[in-house]
C-alpha cells in the first residue's frame, strides 16, 4: 500500500521532468520545454488526483504566468469567455433540472415504454447524439458571433 501511494505521488513529478528532458534532447527551446512540462504536470496530476484537477489546472496557469510564458491579455483572449459563460449556464440549468428530479422522471418514462436492453441502448444513443448536436450547434454559433471566421487569416 505504501509503495503505490509513493508511486502515485511521485508520478506527477517524474513525468514532467522526463518530458522536459526529452524535449531538451529533441531541440525544443526553453519556453517550449517548460510549457510542455507544465501541461504534462497538469495532465498526470489530474488523472491521478481527479478531485483536485481544478487546483492543478490553476497551478499550471500560475506557473506559466509566473515564468512569463503567458500574459493576462493572451490568457483572456484565448480562454474564450463566451464559451465558458455558456458552459457555466448549462451547468446551472443541468444542476437545477437534476435537483428537481427531471432526469429521474425522464428515465422512469423511458424505461416504462422500453423493456428491452437493446432498444434502451438505441434510445439513449439517439438522445445523446441529439443533445450533443444541439450543444455543438450553440457553441458553433457563439463562436461565429465572436468575430467571424478566423481561419481566413491563416
């Protein structure tokens, strides 16, 4: 038990150091090596300590800001606040629906009509595809309203 905890704690430290070293061998610049090491720190720590993933993301942003690899202007510009606001709004709506028992009601209605596992799987698959398409359409429209097609400048 002690060995697995030690390995779990050491992994988010060892992985970024290993990647930093590999990037150095590969000829990456210092800024690139640090950026990829911070990304690997965030990813490995988030995977191993899932409940603290937000703290690791903020720690990564802090490292990038403190080392001068990211400035506030570009952070705000590329974080797409409109998409973040949309996602926060969706989370609020979903939270209210879940609190009111809407999803339990919906599940009870669906399962009262469908008794076969294959049919239930197909219905859930189709509903998920429909909902994902609706969400993608809304985010695509919000990005389009943001300022036109940015691919033209590439």
